[in-house]
C-alpha cells in the first residue's frame, strides 16, 4: 500500500459509467463516507466504523464517472494538517482530492503540494455524509492540479440535495465576463492581514502581488481594522460547535470503550477521555468552557461574526476578489498543541467565518503562494479569475 493512503480501492476503475468526470482519479479523506469503506475520520472515537452509505459527494462522483482511488491519511477529524498527508495524492497519482476544510486545511495543503485548492461557498456542495466538527464553517474542499479540473469537479458536485436543507436552491449567479488579460482586474489587499506574519511568508505574498501588478492587475488596499477578530470568532464559535458535535461519541454504537466502567456515566466519561487526541481534546475543552461557563462570550462572538460578514460584504463590490497570504507549511514533530495546530491558518479564517469561496493558487517560482476570496456563490468566476492570474504568475517566472 502507498504510504499516502490508509486504504486503497482495490479496483478503482471498475464499472465506471460515462460522464463528465470519466477517467478522473479522485482521492478522499476518511472524513468522507464511502459505503463499505473504513470511515473513522482518523480518530479513535470512530474506531472500526464502516460507512453504511455513500456521502452525497461520493454519489455524484460515481454518477459523473470518477474513479475513487482510496482514503488518504489525515489528521484527527481532518482538524489541522499535523500528521496529515492531504495533497500528496494529487502530487503523485490522483487528479483531485476531496478534503474537509474547517479553518483552511484544503488551501494550506494545496499550497504545500503546489496545487490549486478550492473552498466552495457555503450552501453550494452537500455536507451529507461528511464527518466533521464545525457545521457552520466546515465545507468539502477540492484539491487539483488545475482550475479546469476544479471547475469540472464543482459542476459535478454542486447543487441541491433533498437530505441537506442547508443548500441553496436558487440558481447560481451568471458568470460575469473577465477581461482577456490582467488589465481590468482589481484585487483587494487587507493590510492588517500582513501584520504578524512570518517574514518569509509576508515577503512571498508581496512578491506575488508585485508580479501581478507588473502584469497589469490593479491592487487596492482595503483596510479592515477588525481583521484579527476572525481568529477570535473561529476560536470561540468553532470550539463550541465542535464540543456540541462531539457529544455523539459515547462508545455506545461505535468507537473504543475502555474496560472497567461501573455504570453508564463512568463509561461515558472514560470513553470520551480515550476517544480523542490531545489537540482535538483541547479544542473540545475550550468549547465546553464557553458553552457552559462563559456563554455570554459565545453569544458576543456570534454577534461579532455577523458584523464581520456584513463588513466584508461591503468590501466585495469594490474588487474582483480579495488577495490574502497563504501558509505553505505546518508544524513538524510527534505532537502539536492546539495553538501550533491553528497557527498556519491565521490567513484562511476569513472565508471560513464568512462562508465565501476561497481559492489557493500555487507558488510560482520564487513568488509566494496566495489565496483569492470571492463573493459568495461566485465560485465559477473565482475559478476563472484564478486560472488567469496563475497563468500570469507562470509567465512572469
């Protein structure tokens, strides 16, 4: 078995129907349910669990003719990228990969692998059959080697699902025409997003922006004084949602049950203690604190989130997309604290909190990786814009 995969499909090309994705090889995380496959989200909380049915995204991949190559090795519940090999399948043998993105995992993994990574708009791709922790922020991210592949994938996966009522039912906005080259494209840069970045990352971002400016792209500064609050909102709201969601892992139906419990309550407590790794457990404890001890702070974070969403919506009509820096590495070592796990995602939380689409562009030569954030449900235009700008960066190497 390839070290990239924790489970490989023994016959990925069997009985493939014709379709728009015919012949495309797609890898998955173990956070995506595939009937008959081990679906434990790389957590002891779901030890030995086998999915009973396909997630909606898997059903649509099969219907479109894609070949499922297997399950890649991921961090626990896909939270962060510590110990994860997300993106390596695209670097080696797969055309694309489906990845749970809770705070930027898909985009940072894409930068790390030199690939493109799309976080779709909230309400565009069904979450039915995904195993995550933060329902209002997590989405099924897509990694691929080109924006054309991402566009084909998104076309096959997006759309209403009768079993996921969070999806949009209205038609998507039409694709506004883009200029033939960089002239006429306007990107917004939030100066506060560069504060506190590692020097190499900030330098790489500025180099990428300079390359685009030289190609005719207009760059406009859009100050956002409350930018740092995206981290606060994600830390509080995300943790509370995770703490609530993780309550289902009680070892009654699945997961490891430590021996020796004297009653149901003791069994529940011991199972919860053994179910999660240190990082996820820290996140859940943080959520429980705000859920039960500081609920007013959670309510305030929700109000701040609504204000941030409204503020960013006011900025978007001024530009074609926001351009933000993007980390291309994660902590190494045997363990990672919650703070270390979250550190690479400081620049990706805006789109996670607001529900907007975000596209990671691979670094070109000496120029750094960056991400584009588009208007909600403007995913198709964002992909077209990303393909154009990536080509401009390649031409300028």
